[in-house]
C-alpha cells in the first residue's frame, strides 16, 4: 500500500513578517500543494493523507479554499482517496472552514476524518485509517480514542506533539513513545511539527512529514512530504521527498571585539541564494567602535535572498573596556565612568539601553574634546 503523507500546508497564511514577499510566499504554498497532489498521482498512491492544518485558519480567503477543493478533486479524479484531519489552525467547530464550504459535494473522494466519521475502512487494501482526535480537545492524548478494527494494515492520523524526554515541554496534545508502541498501528501519520522527523516505536513507525513549504521562520527542516510504503506483512518504509521551493536558515554571527561590519556583510553575502529566507542574529559582545546600520545592510543585501532579516542581539563589550584607557579628565573618560555606574545599578531592561548609549556615546566622543 502506497501513501503520500503531508501536513501543515497552512493555505492562506499571510506571512506578514516577510513584508512585500509575504503575498508571493502565500501563493507559493498553493503551487507547492498542487505539486504535492501531482506527486501523489504520479506515484499511484492508494491514499493521500493530510494530517491537519491544511488551512492556516478557519477563515481563509475564499480563493484558497476554492483552489484547495479544485486540487483535492483532481486527486480524487485520479482514483486516490484523500484522508484529512482538522488541525489546531483549522479545527472542527461551528464556523469551521470544513462546514462553511461543501467539500463533500465537490470532492467525493475526500474523507474528513472527524467526529462520527473518524474511521475509514479500505477493504480492498485490507486496511483501516483512523482520524485520531482527542475526545474533548486539550489535555487528552489523541491515541486514547483509538479502537482498532479487524484489518491487516492499521493507519492512524494525528495532529499533536511527540514527547521527547528533556527536549519537548509538556503540550496539551501529546503522544508518548510508549503509547505509540502499544497502539497496534503500522503507521502513524503526524502533523503539527513543521519539520520532518521519524520515530520507530516498537513495531509502529510514526512520522512527521513537516510542512511542504516553510511556514515558521524558526524551523529549518520544513519543505518535505513523505512517501510511505506498507507491505502486506505490515512492514513500513518511508522516503522523505523535498518539495518546498524555499528554505529557512538562521545564521549566528558572534561579534567578538575584532569583527568588522565588512566582515559581517561578507559572511551574510556568502550565503546568497534567492530561495533562502535568512535570519541573521548578531550575538555576543561587540567592540565599542563597532558601527553597523542593520536596516541599511538588510536593504543592501536583500536582493540576494528571498527574504533577509538581521536581528541585533549583541551587547557592548563592557568587560572589554579598559576603563584606564580612557583618561578620567577627558569627556569620553567621564562618560564611560558615568555610564558604567548607571549600568551597574540599572534593571535588566534599562541596562541594555545604557549599554547602547555607552557604545554610541564612546563612538561619538572618542578622541575628541578634553575637559580641562
Ligand atoms: Mn501547523
């Protein structure tokens, strides 16, 4: 049995943080989703799984819903059943997108696995598919609702976090490795995390396909779907396939006291790629004479990337300041001493403002007037 598993498409997302490029990326999500559907058709998949968050909200722009319906209909016309579960962004509720539009009427081969109809039997494949939604929303594992039926192949779909001790904080929607191992499922198609990852739990394979296109600007593993093959014996093999046209990366640049704005520019420019959404984080301690106009540098380099954001998390290198190198009778010397006293007694929020004032002030004053 062949499955194409995707999730977290987030059609209609606005991407306000991408500024002018937001609209472009929003349209790209739709193009990528259509490519994913075409891949399911080309692979002769028996089943197309969408593990939640097909839409970014329950009130997406009508154009995106109509396009999703057109694409899902195309999959159905190719003889492929689509199993979709609602996610955290598009949950079943009175004003749900799945109630507002006639999905069933337009896409006869689509099954929205929720509520009374959360189980799909596929006798010709000797398989059963379960949409695993927690009975009362938050606080209950989605696997609690699982009641296995008689079939050779058992497939679950859930939209939740996977518990990884010491790595994943408690989430109101969470499955544990032990629960998955005891589930009796052959394959658990997961959504909610936007990066691809797989877990083997006993004889169950659980997998996040991740989002097919970058959604959040903090998840570098997005951009994939998963081709799943389940043998008659129940053995599962998976193959992640890159479908996303853009990727996200974060570049951390520690500003030791020697690095110059030109060197910062060079390390950013070295990653130039028109499909890359790059977030640059300037970190650590910066020299007092370090002068970088972050917005200007963004403007100068933005055409080299799909989107570029430079965030300055650095601090003035106060520990590097040798107070004795600034003579106390100079303006700059007086200034450094005054600001250091203020920083020492300031709250954390105020301290960073004083640090900035110290850095700028020293740059302006250095080598100029003498007091006496
Ligand atoms: Mn999501």
